[in-house]
């Protein structure tokens, strides 16, 4: 039993060490990217910013919005080097930018009172309504200038919900069957002692 516990503790220590090294490497990689961005010349910042925004935008399917917003971001990058540097930060990308804009647009429409509740239509018979939960639909027009302002806000702000990654949590290795943690009593051991005390 002790041998199993010792083996487990050794494996667990190695597992934790590997996890901590991986976390440290992840932070070091991000810092290296930030340092590389800071060391770029102004021309390189502009060209890399334009290329990154363009590449990120190509992956997005909402054609109308993506073209207008990406043109705005690229134009702003040409005139503002600090903004161009912000577009190169590791956690910043156009996909998250559009998620941020969509979230802000939803909040805007909710506060403007353009929220409507509709009952879902039954498939095959558009005139009949089926019972069920109501679906909240948003409709309304969000001014283009607001979308551009939100895009700029996204790249200028460092604390945006859409950029937050789930924090890696250390998960210990599962204990092998038959081993127990030191200093911990098993429930079977407690029952045995209770039964033996009351003959």
C-alpha cells in the first residue's frame, strides 16, 4: 500500500511540474510576442497590422459588416501607430472584435427597446403556433458609427470579455485503486470502529 502511495506521489509531483512548466512557457511565449511587437519599426507595424486584420477578416462569414469594419480598422491602423500595435497583440483578433461588436449591439438594442418576443411557428404550417417557450428576437438598426467605435474600443481596451481565455486549472492525477491519501480515514474504517465499540 505504501509503495503504491509513493509511486502515486512521485507521478503526481512530475505531473504538477510538467503542468507548471507548460504554464510558464505559455506566459513566456506571449511575452516574447509582445516584446517582438514593441521592437518592430513603424513600417513593419503597419504592414503586419494590415495583413493580420485582413487574414482574420477572411475567416469571417458576415460579408457586409466584416468588410466595412475591417476597412475602418485598417484605415485607423495607417493613421495611428499605437492602434496598429494593439491589433497585433496575441489575444486580439477580428473574430473576437466582431463578437464584441455583436454583444454591444445586442445591449444597445435591448436598451433601445427593440426587443420583441415571438412565439415559434410550427414547421409545415406557418399559420399555426406551437406551444413552447417564447423566443426573444432582436430587430432594429445599429448605426455604423457605433460599430466602428466599438471596433476601436475593442482594440484599445485590454480588459475585454471576448479576449479572456479560460484559465488553466491544475487537475491532479487520479489515485490508483486501493491507495488512500495519508492521514485520511476510509468510511469502511469508521464503520468498523463503530460496530466494534458497540458489541
